[in-house]
C-alpha cells in the first residue's frame, strides 16, 4: 500500500470514531489503528532500508580492506626480512618491501574511497527520497488539518445557532 493511502485509512479511522459526550475525545478501534500503523511501517521506502544495508556493507568493506591491507603489509614485512637474510639481495629486498607497502596503502586508500563514495551516493538517494516523502506527508497533513478546521468551524457555528435558538425560545 502507498503511504498516502495508509494516511487516508488513518484519517478514516479518526472520522469513524465515536465521540465522547464530554471533552470532545474519541473512542477508536485500537486494533485497526495499530494495523494501519504496522502497514505504514512496512510502506517505508526501500531506499531507507537500503541505506541501512549500505552502511552495514560499508563497515564490512572497510573491515575487509583493512584485513587485506594487514595481510599485504604482513607479507611485505616477511618478504623484506627474508631478503635481508640473503646478503646479496639486501637492497633489492628493501626496495621491494617498500613498494609492496606503498601498493598496499594505496590499495587500502582506494578501497576506502570507493566504499565511502558508494555509501555517500546511497545515503544521498535515501535522504532525497525521505525528504520528498516527508514533504508530501506534511502537505497532506496540512490539507487534512484545514479540512478538519473547516468542519469544526461549521460544527461550532451550528452549535452557536442552536444555543441562540434555545435562548430565544426562553
């Protein structure tokens, strides 16, 4: 169901509710009200749910990138130590280990940048969708409140006329 349809259902519940004779409060069907609220929760856009998944995915990607970086660095260190032990290849080993470390750091930075970029894009999309839906909901709520205000004014005018009529009879 569309979120606006659910808001209409909620409004219908309010309109159909019985009025208490004193205080103007309403007696509403709790089960139906909670059902509509549950349906509204289910109607939350997938972009918002996807944003949560993207955040979880980002954390996983970051963890994997850090683990990969640690493994690459560890391998580079092991390679460097082995090369040092081979006296004729000491200089080459040092250069190779530095290169591996720099590559690992560059690769880790690249993975982190890609993950951040993906997360930012998804969050931006989700924020735009949520903002639009909030604007639509606000507009709809404003329309409903204006209609209710007009109805209440009509009721108040009717009550005043009835009071005036009764006072005239006395």
